[in-house]
């Protein structure tokens, strides 16, 4: 339990002087004024103890509203203590009774100096107040000090004039009992909980809101309730302090807040509770930018499974909080404005960064709401929503209140909720949009509108990582009456959701049924078939069936397939090794130039982007990806969205942009358990290998159990990537296993071209490392044949390089030379293929006795690896140079890899903002030494200014050991 409330020394000091004045024969009235709960009675108790210690006789009374009907009840308490309440009966002669009581007081004063203490004088009956005023006018001639406490607080309903309003200033001394400051409150917290951490103590101070009554009640509750250690923060960093009064049950704290509200009056209590209710609908303080608030995010509304903090914004509550609160509570706006200002000064309210008045802590807000009926909360939110709509406030601000209004709301509620969902979708906040749409579905809707809203809601629930709910919504929408285009949108969204969960057969059945109901709409039926083809990529049998039909129908009646279907056939031919890159691009450009139904266009554009990337038309592929993403409806689930994002990752990999792949692939996914790897995971794994982060790559690969992974092209891509990892870490036998399994799966899908996964060359390279053999030569030869069918420099050069090593001899050197020359023609950044080709050629030349030419190629490989951050290749090139007899193997000359340890350490400190002098002091170096190292660093990094250091060091590759 906590200790008794502290005295108020800033009141005891002045009162001591008044006590001495009374002892000398001249009294006065001292009025202790303050808000409810701030400690007026505590200050009065301190005065009583001080007076008693100085020898004064103490007469004391506590006023109560129950005694207001009894004339002079308060004075009788003072002067007839032995009678208690026995003679507190109405009398007709008030003047006579008052005179008798005054004579009694004078008699007491003649016997000894007096302290007359009256608590809560504002509750005294009117005759007692008049009597006390008359007495105050005569106290300067008596050894009597009259100390009274009076409630002084700004309320919505104005209070009667105070006791001393009609007195001359010379007859009264008024002292204000101010709220506790943060430091004093924190001292009380630590006095009760000596081990309290700073954050936890600060939370208690806020919940106490400067009111000693609240703080002591809270500390008592916390001391009596099993609760986490005061210095133990919760997992999310929020102090281990309750947010709900239920956690303190039965709790003195909520009772104290309730008593405070009762003393404030019905109108003030109504406004206080309305404010607490409206605050529930506002964005959390952290989302609004209030970094000083320690309140955690709002608990989600029942219509939202999980909702992160939403974007803030200054709306009606920020522009005119008093006006909005007044309309919600039905109060006078001017009085409400004054109350908000007064409560802010008192400490109960704090203004957030958006200008909204908030309760100082969620626990305080919950205590204010305790016991308030749900219907009153709903009425407050309805009134606020109506007021904000009349003012033309932002739809999301209105919608947050409508979330807490029951169905059958005002006629404009549905429009506001739908508009708010649209805004949230375009701001990439699907969680908020889900809440608005769930609430919108509670309104009375027509069948087709309900179907559209369910489709959008299911799509957004899927984006919010709630796939089971999404599939249920989309399945419900599928069975509601709707137009053909809406039915297609629903079927495509449901098919995409099912396919993403691995339920390919179910997704195919959904699309088949949807297509069967579109006999009078051939264009829409073609769109559904295109969606089926895309979805079927996740299941071997389904894919074979779909592409068999597409190939047969496309050959007989291309118009039945449509442009999107024909584009998919071009993609199929490209991966099956049936068409060259120039021919595939010619066909694809013709298809892209044709008019296409908007529902089918995403399939056409996304397929065109993938083919363009394989054809090394990277700029065109980029444009198509951007076009496809721009054409995606932000509120509808579509299978092509994932395909477009995958193509974007493929483009980054083709350009050797490992930093981008790692940044997007690892962000927010550390330790995230997932059963099935994605295409992006494959790129991340290979990027980790190429940048020399092999330990991290092993850990990343170990998160997936490919033995239980379903069939799918993304798993095949990851198998290839894991083979790259095993090859790079000295496990060629394990790498062969992964490459062969990738090849087996790809061949079963009729994906034989090396444009996607050049597994034959990879197996051949590993076989050569294990001792060579005819199998390596056969695989490399077949890879070259298939690569020449596609005909891009990247695929041909990559295959030729491995074939040259497998062939050996003079012909092998010729093939290696041709590989390097071919790869130099790759548009964009060919380093991912050119570096290993140079390395292979250099080794062959050294082995053939042409050491000079070989070292030239190896040094070029090392320099390109350094420039691109390919630490793995840099290490291999350095090793090959040493084996080739190079005197200075591959010392890096540029880039962050080129920095010495001292240069890197100094550059890092400089990038963090330290001056040269500070760096010299930190590292115990001469300032001139720091300057010399920085000059060398600028040269190696290719920069001129200190401000360029952070970005260049961040972009630089991991530093490899120097050979």
C-alpha cells in the first residue's frame, strides 16, 4: 500500500504566519481553493496540525450536500460538537440562533486562540455561509483563524459565487491548491515503488493526471493487484501499466474518477464522457505524430481483426474540438472550450501533435467511460459524425465514428464508409479499409452492391493477411446476383486467393464454373481462361491440361483464345525452347498493340513484361511492369499482381542490383516462418551468396523444408538458388542434387529453355569440379543448343562459358573467348554472367600456359566483381590469380572493398557526423592522420564531399578479406 498523502509545504508556510497573527489577537479568513481531488483537505489537515502544535484550539466541520436543508448545520457542527447532530433541526429564529452561535464562538476565543476549519464550504447551507461571512468581517479583532476549503473548478454549468467574493481583500487570503507537477508525482510513484523504471513511473504520472486523489488511488490499486514488475516493459515497448480499469478490479482508481465526475456535475460529466468516447475514434497519438505520448495504439474495433496505427490528419477534432464536443454532448460551445482549457491546465488533458485534446493516459479515459451506457457512447459518435458531415470534414474522420454506430445509421453513412474505404485503399492501408467495409456491409444493401462490397472486402482481407476470412467473403460474393463483369472479378479474386494458399484444383474449379456461366460473353470467358492458365502454374497436372487446350485451340481458332491467351502461348513457347527471343518479342508487341478488354489487359501486360525480361529488353520490361501495376485495381485481388512483382525482382537480378533485392526481400521478414519459398526468396538467397554473406544465406535457406513443398515454379527457382549456395560453399555434390531436382521438375512442366533456370550448365560446372566426365559435356552441349534457340547474348554466353570449360583444349579456349565476347554484348549490366565467364577463361588460359593473357582476364574479373559488390567472385578471382603466379593478386583499388580497416573505421565515424578532431580523439590519432585517411577514402570511393560518405558506404559491398 502507498504512504499517506504528502503535506503541501507551499501552503503550510504562509499558514504559519496566519497562525501567529491569530495568536497575537488578530485573525483572518484563509480560503484554500482548488479543483476536486487536488488535495484541499490534505492542505487543511496540515493547517490543523500546525495550529494544534502552536497551542491553538481547533474547531472543525465538514460540509455536506445532505445538510443544505438544515439552517446553520455547518456552524452547529463547529460550535456544538458535543450535541453532534441531535439539535440540527429547523428553527424559525435564524437570526437569534446565529447570534447565539456567534457568542459561543467569542467565548471559545476568549479562552484560547482558535483555528476554525471548514472543509468543502461550497457545500454549506446558505445560512451557514452568511454566518461565516459575517464572522470573517470581525475576525481581525479576535485571536481566531478561519480556514476553509472551497471547490474551484471550471464546470460546464457555472457555479454560484465563491464564499469570499463579497469580502474586502484585506479580510481574506486566498490560496490555490494546484495540481501535482510531474516531478512531485514521479516522487510519489518512486516512494511507493522504489524499483519503478522511468517509463513505468512516467505512465503512472500521466494516469494520475496531476490529481493526488487519482494518483494515490492508482498506486494503492497497483500495490494490491498482482501486476508485472514496474520496471518490466511489455513486449511491444509499452509500459506494463493497465489500459483498462478492469485490470484493477475492484479498484479505487475508477471509483476516484467516478467521484470526481459526480462532484463536477451532470453537464460536466456528460462532456467528459463524450470526449472519452470520441477519442476512441481518433488515430492513436503515435500515428498522429505525438511522440511525447506514451499511450499505446487504440484497441481495434470489433469489425477489425487487427489494425496498425493509421495516418493522422487534422480534422474537426483538431480544428474545432470544442465545437465538435459541444454538438456531441449537447452543451454550450463556449463553456466546453473553457472546460477543455481548464482541464489541460489541470493536467487531465494533453493536446496531441494534431491539436486534439486527449486524456493524459488511456487508463484515465477508460475510467471516465466506466459505467457509461453503450447507447450513450453510440449517440455521441452519431452526433459527432453528423456534425462532421455537415462541416464537410474528411470522410475517414467521419467513418471512424460511424464504426461505433449500429447499423441502420443515417442515409449517408454507407456513402461515407465506402468513400473512406477507397481513401484507405489508395493510401495502402488495407486494415482500415477492411474495417470500413465490414461496417458498410451491416447497412441495408441491394444484392449487386453487396456482391461488389464483399468482393472488395475479401480482396482487402487477403491483403491484410487474413486469407481464411478473405476466401469466405469471396465465396459468399460468388453466390450473390451480379452482372457478368462483377462475377468475373469475383471469380478471378477468389481463384487468386485459393491459388496463393496452394489450393490450385479448387481455384481451377471456381474459374471453370465462372467461365461456364458466360456463354453469352465470349470476351469475359477468354479472360477467365487466361486467369486459369496463370493460376495453373502452381499445379503440374492442371498446367498440362490448360496449356494443351490453349495450344490446340490457339492453332485452330486463335480468336477463341484472345490476346491474353495468345500472349500466354508465347510465354509457353519461350520456356519450351520453341521460339527465339526476337520472334517472341515481335509476337508480343503485336499483341500489346491490339485493343484488349480492360479485364484481360493485366494478363496481357504482365505476360509481356516477363517475356521482355527474358529477352533482355529490360527497359521495356520495366515499362510494362509499371503499366501493369498502375492498371491493378488497388482494392481487388488479382493473380497478375504477384506475377508483376516477381518480374520486377527478375529485372533487378538481371541488372545485378543485389542491394535492391536484399532490401526488399529481407525487410520485415527476419525469422518469419514460411513453408513455401517464393521467387523473391530465391533472388534474396542468390544475392546473399554473390555478396559474400554465405552464413546468412545458409540460415535463410534453412527456413524452408523443400521436401514437403508443393509443386510450383517458385519452388523450382528456389531449388536452383539453393544449389548456387551449396556450390559456393564447397558442397558440389549437394548442389548437383538441387540442380537436377530443379531440372526434373522444370522438364515435367515442359520448361526446358535455360532462360529461367540454367540448371544444365550448373550441373555441368559441379560435375567438372567433382572430376568431369561425359555427363558434364553432354549437359553443357545441350544447354548451348537450347540457348541458341532463344538466342539472347546472356543465355548463349552463359552456356558457352561452361561448355568451354567442359570441352577443354584449344576448342575449349575458343568457346571461352566466344562466351566472353558474347556476354559483352548483353544490354544493361552483364556482370552477373560476365564475371564468371572471365574467371573461367582466365583459368583456362593459365592452364594452357598463357599466363599473361589469363591474368589479364582474371584481373578484369576481380575489378568487375569489386565494382559490383560480388564478393564471392572477387575471392575466387583473387585465388585464381595467386594460383596463376600473380605478384599482386587482386588488391581492390576502388569502392568500399578497397578501404583498409583504418580507412573504413574513420570513414564510418565521419559518416556518422563526427568532425576530424573528434575522430582523432576517439581513435587516439593525430588529426593529420585522419585527414590523410579520409583523402584516400574519397579517392577510392569516387566522391568529393563528406556528405556523400553515408550513401556510398551503404551502397558498398561487404568487405572481403584481402588476399
